């Protein structure tokens, strides 16, 4: 009975979707705003990667919201899992020598790679979120491979807060200097070099640290 | 230098700061909300003359970057959010004692920031992002108590809410595919001037109303609300009922009026509103056990009333809807806050446990009665003015269907009166039972007076005074509500203000 | 055949969305429902990307001179998808933590049994 009703509901939605997609043919050329960004992006923001210039400059406010959402998820996890019994830690078996050494060897390399991704976010594909996710995967590896060397959650919390504060403060400085919240008040530099695009690399570093700390904190909470 | 963007940026900055402060975190939400309150009061005169358009990012002309619109409607709601948020956060300092308290206060502040962002933004995707901020923090806060009921209702809320969000996103994607822009004024401009009559628009509108309807708790989508409101901590129930569902209603109004200007669609909105009203009030009448659940059902009913008033689609209808929205936010948060400590004292949510409480907690009972009377719409209180304006708007609209609906509204008012008088009767006109009979926690019911702590008492008294003040002197708020209603009706003006600033 | 090759992406993403909705509406296990929500998220993300795609498009990065801007895909949906992926991850993390706690309380993840409150 439940299945039939849900199939009928889905059928109604499906008919609607088919009608809706009729006037959006696949592969339609980009219009208006997207076109503007492609043609004026480098001139206006100095970032070669147009997606980055959209994420951090044209729609920087969305990204602030996005960072906030991840922050909420980390906090919410803390609220929901509060007061759960913490006895798992002793029960963990030490990892084998190969795994242990491998983790210790790979961990700094993963962190370095993550940092590379978010520092070069305005030049190559990638950016703060991707880099942060890579860093968090390094922490996941160390949790699984070397359970005795867990990093305390306090430091994650502090990094999280500082990353968020840097973002907001950069926005407020932009408001006072440039007149617009999150405006690009630093010189744009020469396109396609590391030190270009004004505040975008700084913001992406803040986002990278914050996302890395948040995802690692979420993993920590889940494992604990 | 008084930019409306500070209304969002400052609370966000404070909430990032809060985890660093540990024990001091509980003072962060009142400070940030007090700042917002002062700032939005200062912005009111400026906004009444001319809406402020704030560009964000690089400061390029509107379709090319996100912009905030501090219209009278936005500032009115921001003022309401910061006022209720400020009072509830003061109440929460004493009320929230157990659990991860500093996380509670941070999440609470973020919830309010999300609500403020929703009412101020002028970009449809930005609206979605703030909507998610609001929703995700409320999922976590509903589960704050960590008991069975809280977790269960949070899961319910999360499943329905996230499907709703996905629907909103599909709507946004359809609009983007059609017009290649995300700015609300630009989309509205495209829809109205190019008079594009494509079925895509109707489907997108349906997706938007379904998606926002989950948060706004309109009729078929409100299964989460009674559970979530009744099992959350009372402060969170107050904010969810007072602020969160209002933002859903605001989003529906914004989408239907500004984005699509769906005039023919409005009678459908009014019908949904009436059905929601009837279902909510009937369920509240049937709810004899749990007082918070009763208040939650009453919230559904009131939301139905507000949506009905929006569906009248005249200036008077919108005026009544906004007025009712303000009054309901004040009265319902007052009721949840007052019932919070009452439940704590008697140790039970059951209505019968409240018998004779009028002697033990005289002030709380008094303000509870004021809130209840205001919601019913009795004369000296604020609810009377708004309800009468909705009813007169419905009659003025000169439409047979709307006239029938107005009669249903009057009938629903009687139902509302029944269940609120039942509580008031329990409070004042029944002798309290044997104390040991309903004592669950140790040391709760005693025969002597046991009022709330002073920091919890002040906010609810302020709320009660505001309700009485608005009831006696409605000009206190009607000025800004009038210009907000005019602003919501004036779609062409909205488009011109935003797209024509360069 | 032409219809299929023109709309294969649309069919794919809405297929994911409908599978997800069906799972959420019919399945009893909370974990399965969460997986269904994730399906919907993925489908919507794919839909957003599909809307901004053009045939034979390249990434919108001017990494070397001489790239044709005409061929570049729309950057906005990509930026939006970045946001929605993060939102999806957050909801998923929260949902899973709720599931963990619910399991502690009830000892089951069957949604038909977890119903102390009225639906």
C-alpha cells in the first residue's frame, strides 16, 4: 500500500519534471551571468580559476554561509553525541608495524598535499574545501593506523574558530577599505602567479584550515 | 558606516568566537542580539525613506554579485528576530544548565543569524544557504536534551527538512537553467517582462512551495512540527515557533509575490492556509495531555491563518498577515517560555498538573494568560488588532470563497478560545491536587510560592508588556508594517530599486 | 536513440533523485533512509552540473594562454555544487550521529519500532 502511494506521488513529480525540462534543453549555452564571469573574471578578480573567483569573490557570501554550515555540523555532532560513554579508547588494538610505519610516513605527505591544493586554489582545480577534505583524510588515516597518537579535540576547535574569524574579519576589513563586505582590497598582482588575486588565497587558506579541522573533528567525534 | 550586512556579519563573527570563550559563551548570544536590535532600530528611519541595497563581494552591479535588500519588510523581520532572540537568550542563561551548554549557545546564535540572512538577502541561492543554516542548527538543537523523544523528533525533522531543501534546490536549478541568473530581482524581471509562460515556471513554483512549506509547516508537510516543538528545550520551542517557521512563511510570500507574482495562484495559497488552520486548531483542541504539544498545534493553526491572509492578495491582506506574524511571534514565544519553567516546577507536561498553579507562580500564570488571550484575539491585547484586520481584509476582498473562509476563521477562533480557556481554567480555578501525586523530580512541587529565577522572569514580562502595548497603541508597529506591506506588493518597484541602481 | 543520447544526463540525475525518494518513502531502516537522502543530494548536484554543461566543454580555468572562452562551461553551477556538497555532508554527519544515539536508546534502527511519538 505504502509502495503504491509513493509510486503515484513519484509519478506526479516525474510528469512535472518532464514538462519542466522541455524548455531547458541539454547543453544549452551559458547565458548572462556565467558568460559575464568567464569574460571579465580575470580582469575583475585576478584569479585564473574562474570557479574560485565565483566562489570567493562574486559569491563570497555564500561561501561564508557554507563554512558556517560545516561549523554547525561539527557543533551539532558535539551536542548530539554529548555524554556518550567513552570507553572505546582502551579497547583498541595496536596496529601492526607495517600499518603503523606506513601511516606515520604518509601522514605529513597528505597534509602537505592538502596544503598545496588549497594554496593553489586560484590557479588550479581545487581549493579550500578540497584541500581541507584531503587534510581530514590524513587525520582519519592516523586515527585508524596509530590510535595512540590522537590529537586533542581542543586544537581542532581553536583552528575552526580562528579560520572562521579570519574570514569574517577579512570581510569587515573589505567593508571599511573597499566599501563592500568581502571586497578584494589587496592588489590583484599578475594573473597566473602564486601571489595574485588579492585576498582570495588568504581566504582559501582560512577555509582550508577550517574545513580540515572541522572534518577531522567530525571524524574524531564519530570514532570516539 | 551602518551597513545592514553587519546584522549578519557580527553575529557570525561572535559565533565563531564563542567556542574560544568556554564558560563565557552563554553571554555571547545576548550581546550579539542586543547589537542587532540596536542596529536594526537605528536603520528603521533610513529604510522607511528608501530601501538600502547592499552589494557584497566586489561591488559589481546586482545580477553579477550577491546583494542584500534592507527593505522595510526585511528590517521589520530582522527587528523581530533580534528582539525575540535577545529576550529568549537572556531566558536561556538560567534555563540551560545541562549538556554541552557552550555549543547550545553558539548553535542558537547561528540559528538566529540564518533567520536574519533569509529575510535580508536578495539572491535566491543565498537564501537557500541561510535556510540551510537555520535548518541544520535547528535539527541539532531539537535533539539537545538527548532523550528518546528529542532524538526521534530530530530524525523526523531532519528527513523531512532535507527532502524539502533538495526540492528548493531543484527549483533554483530550473530557474537558473531558464534565465542564467540567481538574483531574485533579475529573475522576477525576466518572468514579468518577457512574459514567459513556460510550464517550467509552474513546476519550479511547486517545488519552491513544497520545499519552503516543510519549514513553514503548511498542511500536508507539518508532521514534524508537533514532535519537534514539544520535545525540544522550551527556549528552542519558543524560537522555532516564534522565528523559524515564520521564515518559511516569509520565503513562500517572497517567492509567490516577488519572484513569480502568481496572482491566479493566490486562492490556492489561501485554501492551503485555511486547511492548515482547521487541522492545527482541531488537533490542539484534541490534545489534552501535553501542553507543549498543544501549543505546537496552535502554532500550526496560526501559521495557517497567516498564510491565508497572504493568500487574500490585497494590501489589507498582507498588512493583516504581517501584523499577525509579529503578534504570533511575540505571543507564542511568551507562551513557550512561560510554560518552560512551569513544566520544570511541576515536573510534568500534563495539563492536569497545572491545576492551581496560579497561586504558586502568580506572575508566570499572569503572563501565560496574557499570551493566550492575545492569541485568541481578545480586545485589549495585540492579537485582537491583527485578527480583526485579517477578517476585514477577507470581507473587503469581495470574493465568495474568501468570505466563506473568513467564517471558518471565526469558527477556528472559537476552537482556539476553548483550548486556551481550558488551560487558564486549570491555572486559576482549580484547586491544586495532592503535591505528591504528580511529583516526578525531587524537590519540585511545594505549597509555597516558587517563581522563576529573575533573569527568566524579565524577558517574559517584557514580552507581555509589548503585547499589551501593541494592543493598546497599535501605531507602535503599524507604520513599518504598512510600508512593508506596500513594499511586498510593489514588485516593479523592487526590481527597479535593485537593477536600476547603476 | 537520439532522444536518449540527448537526455542521458537528465535521465541519470532524476533517476538518482527518484530512487532516493522511493527509498525514503518506503524503507524502514533508518540507515537506508539516510542513504536515500544522500542519493537525492547526489542527484540534485548532478542536475546542477548538467544545467551548466555544454557539449565538448572545458574547465573554466585560464591556466595557459590561447584557451577558447566559448568552449568553457558555466562556472556558477560548479560553485553552487561546491556549496551543496558541503551541505549534504553536514546533513549526513548529523543524521548519522542521530542514528548512533537512537540506536543507543532503542537498540534498533527500524523506524516502525521507533515511534513513541505519534507520526
